[in-house]
C-alpha cells in the first residue's frame, strides 16, 4: 500500500495558482539583458573610443580606459571563460538534518500554506560504507550558432563524464536554447555510460513557440530516446547497486508544461529507501509532501543567477524565490535540494562568478 497521500495536488487549477509562469515582462527583461551584455557594453566602448580619438578630449580618457577594460573582461568571459568546464564533487548525506543548516526563506506551497526552506553546507566526511555516486549536469543550451562554436567544449564535457567513477549519469534539462536543432542531440552519442537518464526543461519546448507552456515536446523526447537517453517523464528507474542497495531515480515533466505528477513519477517504488527526484525547475518544492519521502531533488534552471555578484545578489532572476538560486537546501520534511550551476548560458553569453559545472554527487545515508 502506498504511503503517499492521495491528494490531487496536480490539477491544472492548483498548478496555475502555484507555478510562476513566464510573462511578457520577463521576456522583455531577457531581451534587454541580451542587448546590454552581448552588444551594449562593446558598442558604448567603441563610441567612447571614437569620440576620444576625434575630439582629443583628455578629460574623457579615464572613462575610456575603464570602458575598454570592462569590454576586454567581458570578451574574456564570453570566450575563454565560456568554454572552461569544471568537474565538482558534492558530498550529500540524505535523510539527515545538518547541524549547521539555517533558515533561508519561507515558501508558499500548493495549498497556500507557508513552509520553511533551509540552506546548508555540503558535507565533508568519509564513511566506511561506499557512497552512491552519480553525475548530474544540466542547461547546455545548444543551438545552431552555439553548436558550431563549441565542439571542443562538448568533447571536453563528454570526456569528463566518461572518466568519472560512476555508471549513473543524469541530465537535468535544457539541452536546447530556442530552436529545435537536430545537431544538438549528437552530444549524447559521445557519452558511454550504463545509465543515461534525463528530463526536459522549459527551453526544450520553446520550439513549440506560444504553445510551449502546455504542449508536450514529443519530437524532443523522441530524439533524446533515439540518442540513448532514458527520458523520465513522470516516470522512474530503479537501479540495483553492486552492494544490493537499491535507488529510485524519478523524473517529472517541466513545471511550465503544467503536466507533472510526483505520485505518478514514483509509482512502484514506495519501499525504496533512497528516492531521488529530478526536476529541471527547483520550484517543484512547493508540491513536495513529507509522505513523498523524497531523499534528494536534483535541479538546474537557475544558472546560479548567471551574473552572480554575491551569494545574495544575482542580476538575473530565474526563480520566483530569489534565494532559491544555487547550492544545497533542505525542506522542513527533510528532503534535500541540490541546484546545479549548469554548463551553458541563457539569453546572453556572459557568465560571472559562476562556473560551467559537471556535478559528481556522492550520496551517503
């Protein structure tokens, strides 16, 4: 008998009231950021240099030097830094309360009830028992223009994943950027792992244009499966490890599809001690109940703010909760939430104080 309450949390009415869907304002803001960071700074710098050369006004020289420095630094961020990849190890102890956790913010769930969300540091210890290891990566954001420029980057990502000491690889969504590009799916042919699992993100449905919020991206799912990725669309995979431990990895449709269901995703896995939920958008926390017994949520989507001035100041907001931006969190019910920095950029190519990260996660019970 299932331990999960038979609450109908996932009706369209409840989802519309809970999920923050993109608005025209957010699209306008994205366009503004694109113009500023990909063109605006360079344009202003060029105009100021031309003005200085033509006018000979010494008084503007300090400003010109500052603008040139900023422009050169941005070129570095958009070229060399854009293609740097890091494999980062994160140690997480599931089903435990960390002694140093602190209240980060208060969320509002699907019943419009408040709940606390804690932040906590990653663990730093070793155990006699071997951890469950897995690779998690997300937010590649490939399109035809970027793909031609990033063959070397993609091969480096694949090499780091293939050399990692685990057979479990999970993709957290947003392979695409705005258009459906068949070349993008070739990336998964580079990966040589036993378990290659994935979910789709909001950008993976953008090719459906105005219908992307509600329509199922069938062509995308088909191409992912054809490329060797087991897509978890309100579904799960149960993996028996070498030491006879079993872990369930479930995945749901992207939140903007308004067609996700946690109960359905974990169907048939009620007795498994470790239950991992993969949701591209971390705002799924508004729907999680204690009875779900979810050990860990893996998410992307936020890019850690992409332009990250500090841990609390991020220029680009991807979440309705400004502090749900990146790192490790814990819900009141005990579920932990890991948000990846991602491997690509959204809207513009500039990334500051945020790495292109492949996450090697070690789970301890």
